[in-house]
C-alpha cells in the first residue's frame, strides 16, 4: 500500500480502541435542485469472465440447480430486487474477441473458443445473444451491447445490430427468426469497442477516433429502434484520450465511456479483499473518492467541445479490484466483498449523483462472481454481498430529483496530502414527494451525530435502514451469508426541519422522510 495513514491501527483491533462521538452537519439545498438522477447510474456489467455468466447468471437448462430456461432462479429473484436499469455485455476485454455469430443457433453447433483474456478458459458459446437479450427482458432492463472493434469487422458489427433490432424482411432478421425469435429486441446502448487503448486493440486515440467514426456509421437504426452509440473512452487519468476523441469524433457519438477502478496499482499485489488494516481501509476511501476529480477533469474536456451537454459520459466500469481469492482459478477475478466494498459503493454513488448533467450511466464491475460483485455463487449456493445491499438501499434514488447538500465533517489524513472526509451523504426527492437521504460513516472507531437541516422540505415521519458490522473486514460467506445485512434503524429524531441521526462507526444508513 502506497499511502501512509496518520491515525492508524490494525483492522482486527479496531473494536478494542476507545471510541468517541463526532459530529457532522448537512444542509439540504432544494432550491438548487435541477437534475434527475438517471436510473442508469445503477447499471450493471456482465462479462464472459470466470463464473460471472457460466455458474453465475446461467447454469443451462439441464442443470440440477433450479433454473428457468437455464437462468438460475435464485439469481433472478435477487437481481429483480435490485431494479437493474441497464446491463452491459459481453465484455470488457472479452467483447473485442467475441464473434456473435458463434453464439446463435442450435447449441450443439456453436463453436468453442479460448477466452484469452481471462485464464484461457474454454468458452462454449452456449450463452449468446438470445440468452442475454432474453435475460434483459426478464429483468426489465436495457441491454448495453459492447461491440467488437479490436478483432472484428465493420460488417460483423453492422449485421449484429441488424440481427438484434431489425423487424423487417431483412437477412439478419430472418436468421434471427430461424433461431426462434420473431420480434426484434429493443437495443438502445451500443458500445463501439472497449478499452481500445489496451485489450481492445492497443490503439492510439487518433486511430481509434477514425475507426469509431467508420464503425458507427454502419450501425443503423432499424424499424424505430434508436441506437445510443458509445465510443470507447479513457481509463482513469488519460485526459488526452478524451480530448482527442471529443475533438475528432464528437459529432458521431451519443456517449463516451470512462473506466475508473479503486485499485492500488496495475502491477504486483492489489491487496486482499478481506484481510486489510485500518490504513488500507482509509486509503481505499480516498482512492474511491478520487473519482470525483477524475470525473471533473474529463467533464471539463467534454464541456470544451460540447457546450450543450449532448454527449453523455458513461462510467461503464468502476468498482474495487483486489487480489483473487486464494484457491480460485487464476484469471477469473473472483474476490470477496467486505463492508469496505460497501463503502466504496455508497461513496461512489454519492459522487455520481452530483454530476448527472453529464454523467448518464455507470456500470459497476461486475454483477456476479467477478471483482466488486453484487452476488457470489458456489454451485447451488448464493450470497448477497454488502455491495448488493448498498445497491438495494440506494435504488430509491433512481429517477428521483437530486437534492444538492452542504456537508461539514471531520477528515482523516491519508498519505502525504489526501484528506478523507469521514461522512458522506446524498439526497433526492422522488415523484411522490418522499425524500431519501443516504449517509455513510466510514470512521472505523467513532460514532457521528449528524444534524441534517431539511430546509423548506415539509416532512413528518422518518424511517430508516442500516448496514453496519463490528469489523470492517466482515463479509458474507457461503457458510455465513447473513453477517452483513441491513436492519431497521431508529436512532434518529425529527424536530421540525432538523433531523438528528446517531450513526454508529462503520455504518451506511438509508432514511426515508415523508
Ligand atoms: O472488468 C474486468 C476488465 O477490466 C474488463 O474486461 C476490462 O474492460 C477492464 O480492464
């Protein structure tokens, strides 16, 4: 770990340390509210990687694991609860080696391939276009297709769009019909390549900008389906990529993507998901909050070229990236998920809500069994992670009006110059007038008395839910799946327009006011 923490102690001894009560203040600013939080901020990502698809979402019709047409039933139930607005597929890096025609038609005829990016696993293509788009229909979410630019052709991508969305008497629509699907699916989001600077083709931005223009030209709108075309964007701090793409290809795009992972670095160990100390915890909070600066800088570049904010910024990969769990398959990116990951989710979402005049989508990586997952599976067992619980607690903000707020709280110093705020918050008001406030106290030791000024919002009743645990390293395992779960929260008092909330250390609280 690169950072040095000024106030540090071992994770395992945290509960033995003396705790104190701190205070924070929040003032809601409804008069400044202008933005609706697009539900797509709560997007998911499902890649052919490890057991995300096979074993995670899909077990096949012949499996002993209870399933509906091959999709595992326990997964479907859990995912429906999340109200997923959009799901990105088939990658990631996998997308630029994926040839969609290998994944249609009778399963026994589908060719196999090597998943070169992810452990060299043999991919049998039994989960393809139909399986994915039908899943989206079952979950009532928008599909976000990631097209192959790195190793595919313009013709291949153009035909894929026709296959999925044409309802006419077209060759690809007829092929789809032969494969059992009469009506076209609606497909709105189309990614034209992924990480084209890296696994998606190692391109220079100038070259990719031209390719993007070429590929996107032939991705047509069929029969009322209107594509939202997304150019493959930068990673983290590569502002030049955004600048070149905006300069050369803005006219042809609806969205530009960005990837930001909370990761210690791209070489060497990334640290354990479940054995970490206090210093690593606070460092992680700081690193995840750095996304705000990264967003601001990419947005500033986009503003230069697109003053009217026509083009959306899509953070279509984000989340924590730790070492793979010992004993799991190398290259499958299977990691556990602790209360620390829950904070990365809540803090990141708090930031995203502030930039939705430009940030139109975010897709956490990934939905099951890969990186910062919602859900982990092991054969017939399924576990909801602390991150899942945050997404569920936060889904009240989907399509609600963001309420800006002013927050003051203590900070903790991490490393040489990073100050991490100990409290984070976000608020929104939904169409029925209910106000939702989400609070995080990342302090490992101290409680927080949070005084919230509700300004002119008229509310009479407050109810709450809390996600907390006595040890930040705690997680939900297959043996103990309910170690970190939300419970009812009552420790708050509403007095006219002031709400006082007593937050335990290491807690995330969702409050509903009506
Ligand atoms: O999410 C895992 C991988 O991270 C994706 O395949 C790739 O786009 C990124 O580098």
